């Protein structure tokens, strides 16, 4: 996959697992996805960074959010609700990328307007393929709302 987007896509990753963060960074780099990856390591930091008065690490509204559900400080389920109830943020596609296989989490995520729900595979090669597929689908095939 070689996604040629003239303007970098702002991807906001909300993930507390450092190994998953590094893997996503490497897969996006290897796939030559033209992106700027912003990272929040817990739910509170995510909400803070999405706030216009928040941390200047995220200077623009992201084009895509990759959200883990099981986060410290503020649960990813609550982060999803805040994003989708915020007039300024609700059009941003949110991909729930989580280790949870619980049906309740799946149903609750879609009820709270997640755009996609993906359970992280436990096998490394399958996880790499899932991340590549996310990049290809959301950053090459799908037309994202303008920012």
C-alpha cells in the first residue's frame, strides 16, 4: 500500500499500550501513509488535546480518531460519548480499535456513534494487516469530511 495524499492526514491515536503505539507508527510509516500521528495515552489527555484551548500538540481537528476503549484516567467509552456529543468533533470518524471482544462493548460503541469497531487480533501479523487495512480504507478509499 502506498497512499499518496498530497496533504498529510491528521490521525489521532488514543492508546495506552506503548507497544501498540509503536506498532501503529511503524506500520503507517512502512505503508507510506502520508499522515501526522498525534498520540494521547489516556482518556483525559485525549479530551484535553481535542479541546481548542487544550494542549498545542494537536493544533487541528483530526481527520480520523483511532480509539482504544480500555484507557486509564478516563475510559474510552466516555471519550467516544464526549466526541460524538460535541458539535465541533462529532463528524470526525472514530474507529474503535480495542482488545475487547465483549458484545456489550461492540453494541455500546455503535449506539454511541462509533464509525467502526475492530477487535485487535492477538497475532502480530494479523494485527499488522488490520492496521494496514485501516490506513488503506480510511485514508485512501473513504472520503473524509473537510476540516
